């Protein structure tokens, strides 16, 4: 069960090897997802397509209480290779250079990496010692790598079956981990690999829910470990996604960290550094990974540097903050440290005394803005420190500066008195806070 608090939507995903009694109904795109809306009382679930949330693309919709198991007869078993076209694979160095890119942003929009991004990703594969690559929704990278490394393409575009045999390609829905063809060739690809030899590179449509993609990544890890008789061992992951989705990714996979490298596409007007419509601070697309960032090398010729204090590569605009102890920028701008917030913020932000934070503009609605913030005391979203119920009963004597000690040179997050009031647990980049 997963939750996206922004949409008040709960969803339940079927495991690949689920018991027959627990299997979900199928649409043309594999097992459906069971959705719930918290705003509906009583909460009623419904099954819908995992890949297409637009009813014009897939109109499957079934109330959960109407699902009677296999009696509906809509199980969709794996197809046998060869592809439905029956053609032999066509020899081509890279068909993505000539194929018309799919353009449905919600499910299968195809934006292809530019040459610099391809070289960057290939170099990182070499740096971490990966010898086999799963390209999940990254066809151009597969054709770039296949001459030097062993690569397998998992993609929802059936046209690639005309260019690749079953030992390199399987029609695949990454939103529900569904193999449309026989998955045995893919399982054979996984055989004999250790966790440090295999790398998953995924470039999902940015409209995909992060809960679905993270579930698929975990399912592939389980499959790899089972085939190779390994314990619960993590696999290296490169997840290509916009930087502003970082919180959604970390909510599902706290171990993922963001690399500063900006991924550019050849056929997107905004996600590139070329053209009049490109963003002033470059593409917002980054690479999230569970690989230690210290192992990644960002090219100096493209505007990256090595930070001696952080001991990793970062963008040249990303200035190190001694107070924060890191290079804090995430969007390509040079952040500045606000002495009132005691944190680095975007250069155009303005501090609001009432909200105790820097905001995008002056004259904003403080009450509404505060409902979107995480409290620096208890860590919960929906209020700021002066409204914290977990601390209000303690009747702080301090009205300015830090509410815990009254000093002006820091805020509650850095206060040495925190341990008197809160117990914090840190695990895999995730922090939980409890009142003492």
C-alpha cells in the first residue's frame, strides 16, 4: 500500500508472482493497480490501468467490489517470442535516430538522451564497474552501450522487436513489472551476475507515479537475487528524473541521492541547454542513484568541478556552504545562506518573519504557505514551529531566534538542546522524530 498525500490517493500493486487468489484483473497493459481516494467516504477502491491514467488511452475501470477473480477471464499470459509482427530483427546501429518518437507524455513519451548524456552514463557504468546494464525505458542508451557492454532493453515500444532479438529486448510495462513476452531470455541475462556487476538505468515518463517505478525496481532486485541465489542484496540504480521530484523518490527509496549532472534530451524544447526555449539554468533532469556519489565523475569540460570539502563532483555554480556543510544547490543556481532560516535558499527568495522561512515572493498568503511546510521541531508537514502541537504545551519562553534555547545564530534544526525534547532516528537518508 502506497500513499501520495498531495493527491490523497492510495494504491496497491500486484506482486509478479502473486497467488492466483490475490491477482488483479488485467487490461491490455498487464496487471491493473488498485486505487483508493481518501476523499471518498466510505473509501471505495477501483482497478485501473497502471500505464495509462487517461481513459482515452485505456478505459479499463472496475470497482474493487465487482472483481470476482479469474471468473472475468481477462488474464493476459505472456506472449511467445518472436514479436507479433513475425519479422526477423533488422540490423540497425540505432533506430532511435530514424523512428518517430512516441509523444504521450502521461505514459510513453520518448525523449532521447543527447550525445553528452549518453557518454556521461556510459562513463559512469565504467566507473562503478558494471558489466551488464538493464536499460528500462532508455532505448538510445541501450544501442549506445551494446557494442561495449552487455545490455538488455525493457521498453513499452513494440517497434524495437523489429531490431532486437529476445536476448536483448522484451516488451515491458515498467509501471507494473509486466513482461508481455516470455521473460526467460531476460532471466538468462541476469544469471551469473553479482550485485556489483549489474546496473539498472531507468528513464520513466515524468508523469509516472514514483510508487510504481520504485516497486518495479525492488521487484527486479528480488528477481535477480532469487535467480543468483543471493541474500537480500541491493542493485545499483540510475533513475533519471527531474530534480523537483526528489522528495517523491526519497519517500519511496530513501537511499537514493541526486547527482548534479544535468541530463539533456535531443527532442525536448525545455529539457536541454540548446535553443531559445531552454531553461535559463539548464535542464531540470538529474540522475538519482544509490551508488555513492563519490564514485561518479562529472566532466569538467561541461561545467562541473570537484569539491574538496564534499569529496564529490558538482556543478560549478554550486557553491559550498561551510555552515550547511555541503553544496546545497539543486536547480543549477548559486544558492545563498539565509542567516534567519539558517539554511541555503534560492538566490531570489525573500525571508518572511511571520513564516520563519524564505519564500518565493513577498505578499504571499502566510496561512496557506505554512500548511505546506515541514515543522523544524517535529518534522511533520502542515505547520511551522510556532504552531507545533508537540511543543506548544512546553510553553517556550523564547519568542525570537531558536524556540528551544533563544539564541539567534541558529534555528531549531541545529540546536544542541534538541535531545531534551526530541529523539531522532536516521536511516538511509530518512529521519523520524519522536517527542521525548
